[in-house]
C-alpha cells in the first residue's frame, strides 16, 4: 500500500471533519468503491423501485457527499470536472444513483457558490461535509411542470420566522434526504418570478406523500410527490435572489451533472453492445455480425455526447466566477442547448446499442440486456422538457451570434 492509499484508508475510516484530511488524489479510488456498490444493487434498485441505500452509504463512507465543499468548510474542494467525472462513472453503474448524486451535487454547488458570507449557509456547508448530508431538490410545483422560474407558494414572514407550504409534485429521494433546497415566491405580495432559494433541513419540515413514483425508468430516484410544510428562520433564505442563482449555478451545474450521468448510461449501453459484437464475431470465426454498424453508430454518438459535455464544461469552468460571462446570451443559450442535445444524443446512443445487440439487447435477462438503460435514459428529454427549454430560449438563440471561427 502506498502513502496515498494509506492516507485514503485512514481518511475514509474517520467520521468527523476535524479528523478528516482532504486528499483529492484519492477521488478515483473513492468513486470506484461507490460505483462498485452501485453496480451491485442496480438491478434490484430498478426492479423494486427502491432507493440505492448501499450506494449512498458507500458515498458517505468515502465522503463523496461533501466532496465539493471547500476545504475551509471541511470538504475536499472538488471541481466541476471532478464532480461530472463522478456522475459519469456512476451513470455507467446505476442510472438512479448517478442522478441522485448529480441532483445532490447541484444543490451543494448552490451552497458553495452562493452561501459564503451567510452564517447559516456556511454552517450548513460544514454539516454537509461532516455529517455527509444528502440534499434533495424541490423546484417542480403543482401544475407548473418544469417552469422553474415561476413559483406559486410564497414564503410567509412573521418577524424573523418564516414558513412555507408547497405542493411539491416531485422530490427525488425526498423521504431519504437530510435536507431540501427549494424555491418559493419571496413573500405573499411577490410575483411568481420574484423567487428566493431556501436551504432547509430535516427537523424544520414535514413531508406528506401525495403522489407515488411508479415509472418506466429512473425508478430508484424515488421521485414521489409531497406536501412540504416548513417553519424556520429567514436566515435560511439565500442572500442572493433566485434569478441570479438560477443563471449562474443551478442551471449550468444541473445541466453539466445530468448530462454526465446520461453520458454514463449511454457508455454502459455501448460497453454492452461492444461485448455482444465481440462475442458474435468470435462465434462466427471473426466475421462481423450485421449489427456491427449499429455499434459504430452508438460509439460515434457517444463521442459526440462526450464532446459537447466537455466543451461546455471547459466553457463553464473558465467563467464560473465571472457573473457577466455567465449571464451572457451566448453562455445561457449554450448551457440550455447542452441539456437538450445531450439528452437526445444519450437516447439515440442507447437505441443504437440496443439495435446492435438485437434480441439479446431487447431481452430483460442476459449479459447484453439494454432494457434498464433505455428505460432510464428516456427520462432525460422530459426532465425539464426539451420542448419547454427550446421554446424558452427561442428568442435568445436568435440574438446569439453565429461563431465566425472554429474555436470561438
Ligand atoms: C427522473 C426525474 C427526477 C426528477 N426529480 C425532480 C426533483 O427532485 N425535484 C423536482 O422539483 N422535480 C423533479 N423532476 C421533475 C422535472 O424537474 C420537471 O419538472 C418535470 O420533468 C416536468 O414534468 P412535465 O412533463 O409534467 O411538465 P411540463 O414541463 O409542463 O411538460 C408537459 C408537456 O408540455 C409540453 N410543454 C411544456 N412547455 C412547453 C412549451 N413552452 N412549448 C412546447 N411544449 C411545452 C412538454 O413538451 C410536455 O409534453 C424530476 C423528473 C424526472 C423525470
């Protein structure tokens, strides 16, 4: 065992942030341990539509839930590159686990980017790191669908005390989370788009289940509907308005993390198709089966998918502290189109992999089954519907300049 591995072992075994020594070089081993847990329960999680408890326990043991928290607050200070790599790796093992991790990290990113300077949010960052808290997201409300920039429920103020009652149509792993990051109208007089973001923790709120989660795919996200009732302090509201947080962090980080998780699912399907084609070719004395063309199509689509994600990642990372650049029409249009394009490409990749495998891919049993991956990836175009995104950015896209050069 080398020095790094030894320090990683020690760090993993520790339970408190005081004793924990951040060690970024250990990320690959730590995510490998979590993906191994995810792979081992992926089929059961899907079949029973149950929360991937073993995976999230492993993420806690390996301190990945707080990995993005800056070292000053007890985390490892993982970058957007680190986080999206982890989403991709998890996506290859278990789609639901990857999406849970992606959503959690998006909420943590809001804390990291917009919580510094607020005593409550700084304390919460420390808690996420030391207690390895799992944070859920509540944006969808009532009949609003994916219209995140409009809230119905308002924060009620009574001095420094506040309360909120929200018809939360979907909260993934709401029942299992230790806290929720949610949007709401600023107060009873505010318009629907005058929103704030709140970070609330178990003990501050109750959840009464209103809708079950019996779905085609992403079954382990346990995205049931709840009536959310919260009472707490006005300090739990992020100091900045949600409009800024949405543009600078919530949308870019969500789209990058989700796309990486979907790319992981697509990669898993390509790996299965490759194994199938290799086996078929071996069985035919080296002659390629007819499905080989679909395998190559799947590979090409996966390459495109990874390329658009990494291009957007580079762009975001280069400007993540530059408010003006993040607010620009070019960036906003690009990061929204990423979600649309990545989700469409992910679905197409898995479909091509399925066609490469033929009946072996269509079967629900056997080593080459693509069924679960296809059902899971089909959630991607509807998770904030692509039609809605395209309609919303139609005008800004028109204003965005067409690049004059290849690398502009
Ligand atoms: C796996 C998964 C996990 C999720 N987890 C969470 C979570 O943790 N928290 C949370 O808050 N939400 C979550 N959601 C919900 C998600 O964020 C969206 O709110 C939801 O997918 C939108 O649902 P919808 O299709 O009913 O709504 P809508 O967006 O209203 O779409 C309904 C229909 O209307 C069409 N449509 C809507 N607007 C337009 C438009 N402008 N132009 C043309 N057509 C349009 C769409 O094409 C679609 O056919 C999750 C969703 C999924 C799939």
